[in-house]
């Protein structure tokens, strides 16, 4: 292997590019997951809050004062 230093340099550069591409994919997937989780958190329905045009089936209940 040491007989061909150009080949070793090419292999090292290729591995470096693979590692960078893998890190970029990981960052992209994490960002997509974070964005989706954040969007889902904003749209979750909280009990007692109107959810749309239809009336809720459950009766409104007064919460005890704290």
C-alpha cells in the first residue's frame, strides 16, 4: 500500500468526503425531525380548546380555582 502514495491520498480523500456527506445527511434528518416535531406540537389539540367548526361532544367543566 505504501508503494502508491497517490492511491492512499485518493482513498483518504474519498473517506473524508464520505464522512462529510454522512454528517450532512444526519444534520438534514435531525433538522427535518425537529421541524416536524415542532409543527406537530403547535397543532396538537388541547382539551377545552375549540378544534374546528364542529361543536365538542363533551360538556364544558369548570376547573377548580388554584
